[in-house]
């Protein structure tokens, strides 16, 4: 058999670029569509990478409120980005880097820096072409870095907005230069007004025309709707959007997003994309696609339900997006639950409720497990501490993620070490017992209000204690997980906490930073917190080990 030639930067494969744009309304699943197309193509043997373009001015997503904008996803290299980057990593099973993420802010920043460095050689620097050219340069940079032969680029926002027009212009310029390598998928939405009861194609027609006015013709239209599209709708879209009928793909609502790549294949999308792009792709089903199908099926099969309470402070907003703020947590729970053949049922509990009515903390007894996810600031903290204490005393499996680990340590210091005013500097800098304190290198940043992209961010290694809950769950001596925090366990309390029974089972390799805290299994069935965010490394085909250990403990707890 001929040996496969190693891909280096000098012999990069020819590349196809698939732009995914959204029409009609936002929130119809552009990110999942882009991820699913990536999954289909990687199952068919292509080397796929994905780029997210966000039209806002922010340099990254780190400074934005997750309740309004969704989760801030963190990459290995510490980039704080849009939650869609998490979808790409999960669907594609790859690690991405900051090269795969751009915002209007980043693009302008580069152009302005270059202008200040006289790199434009005296010419007038203009919005067009210099901004789109920088967008194209960044897409190329990502292609080269990832050595991909398919680059999927999702342009945020909706067609017709001012904000993303320059990104569409970049895409148009790429198509003009290389027509056989650049393709457009328009994800659209077909409403079914309740008074009419009929699926309407008009908004999609308008979206296609608006896209046309940017000089772009969609190659494929993914038509999202509540129901599958009938032939009549496909015919209409074909006629009025100037597109072959078989290139209109029906994408009805689904129970599990992981069915989408499978549904797309059923609709012929894989074959169509390969044909449209003139690429030879391996056929499906194959080993890869079967693995995915097996996982997707596992989402539907479990009968037994596991009741998990997620306790935090963001849940009182009464809007639709709060669960988006914890997207990776939700998905990581699912992967581990599915491998254990159970279905997670999450209940979002606002810790403010416990503060108002301390007795109500008892309602946690009906849950098989409790999670306290990451968070910032002082609101709702006392309520969270009540939940943490309740979980510890009543031996309910508890999993603390970042802030959830810091809360564990504060609760232990207050109620076991009897340091009644134990706290974190973030909440009460005047406390005499700051068991959680600011990291040394963060002090100046906070003082000078240098807050953007300055936390301890991204993947750092940790050494695990043999025989600990964490050590057994990972089965490794050293791990690497992603972080996003400014505060840490104060080492001057470490000995006292350990003597009182808390185990620091994960430490930074220099022994200076506590990365995991836990109680031994003879004391508590599962009581563990991580300074890092294990949820960012949960993948459908390789669930995160600590989430799996937590789920197993919840199952055991349920049986009791
Ligand atoms: N607010 C805490 C810190 O900055 C925890 C952060 C988090 O949960 N991501 O250290």
C-alpha cells in the first residue's frame, strides 16, 4: 500500500471553503449546521477545520455577559470565544485555537496596528478592500495552521444586517478569485404562522435576494422549520431562490442536535456538498459515521432518568437563554450520562431562593446529584454555600466547577474549620480568613482595570494524587484542563484544610496552585471540585472522566 505523504506547510492540500450564513432570523442553529456539515465531511475522510466570525466590536467574548450572549467558551490557548467554537470542537472532535476565531474588533485592530507600523506603504487604508482583505488573511492563516482541506466559516448575525456586510464582502472576493473553491450555505427559517397553519417560504426568498444583493448566490439552502419541508415548499424555494431543488435541504426541529449530521446525510447533503465542491469523498456509512450514529442513538435510548440540580445565581432572569450560559456543562453531562445509559434531567435552581428561605435548601434532597458551575461576583453566594453544605452533610454527589470548587473550600473552612468569616476576596476583601485569594499576577490587572483576556486562561497541567477520586477517574498522573479564573485557594490554609479532611488531589506541577479538591469516598460518595473547567473538554465520543465519575456516583445515590 502506498504510504500517505505527511502534510506540511509546504505541501498543503487544495482547500475548499464553505461559508455558512443565516437568513430570516437569528438563533436557528447556524452553528450546529456548520458543525454538522463539518462532521459529515470529516466522517467522509476530509480534514476539516471551522472558523467563527462574530460581527461585534469586542476583541473576544470574555467581556460579555453570558446570560445575554451565551457561554464564554475557552480554548486550549486561552482564547475566550463564542459558544459555537465549543460546538465545532465537540462535533469535530478537534481542538481549535485563537486563529479559528475572529471578531470585527480583532480585524480592525490588526488593520489599525499595521497602518501605525507603516505597513500599508503610504496608501490610504480603506474599509474596502483592506478590512475584507484582513478577513481573508485570517481565514488563510487558519487553513495553513490546521492544514485543513475543508474550511467551514460561519458568519455570525443575519443576512441584511450592517454588521456582517464586510465579512460577506470578504467571502464574495474569495469566490471571485477562486470560484470552484468557495461555496455558500444559507441557513434559513420557514415560519408556520398559527393562524395560517402553512409553512411560509417568503422570508427565505427575501433572505436569498438580500444575499444576492451582496453579490452572493447560495449553493445550498438549509431550510429550518418546525416540520420537514414538503416537495411543494422545496419547489418554491428552488424557483424563487434560483437554486436546484435537491439543494434545498429540509432541517426540521429535532429532539437531539446530534441527530442532525445523520438527518443531513439522509437528506443527501453529504453527497450534494461533495458533488457541488467537486471533491472525492469516502462513502458512508463507514467506521467513523457508525461511531457517531451509535453515540447519537444513545441519546434516545436511556430510560432511567437522573435528576441533577444545577445551583447558581443566573437563573432568575426568566429569559430563554440562561441555559446557553452553561452550554458546555449541559453537553458534558449528557455525554457522560449517555455512556452510563441514563438520561439527565437538569433543574436550574437559583441560589437566591435559598437566601430568601433557608429552609428551602431541603428541596435538594430530591436530587441524585448537585452541580455548582462557574461564576463571578458576590450575588447569590450565601445561597450557594447553603447548597454546598447540604450536599456535604447529606452525602449527595456534588460537583463544583471553578467557582463551585472555591465555594466548597469556603464552606469547609466555615463549617469544619470553624472559620466563620471565611470567604473569597472577590466577595469580601475585608474578611479575616480569605481562604480563596487573588492570584499574585492578577492584583495589578484588577487594580488597573485590565480585565479583557487577562484571567488565568486556557489549558494548564495538573498532577493527580494516586488513589484519589480524581486520579482514579482519569487513570492518569498528569492531566491538562482549561481554566478561566482570577482567584485561587490560599495556600496558607491548605494544611489546616487537609488536616480537617479535605484532599487536594490535583495540584499544578510546581505544587503552588490547588486544582482539585475532594473528600475521600469513605467520607462522601462524591464530593469534588475543580479550579479548571472540565466541561470544556467533554466530547461526544470521549466523555470527560470527572463528569462520568460524578454521573456514576449519582446513579449509585439513586439506587439507595
Ligand atoms: N470568580 C472566580 C474566579 O475568578 C471563579 C471563576 C469561574 O468560575 N470561572 O476565580
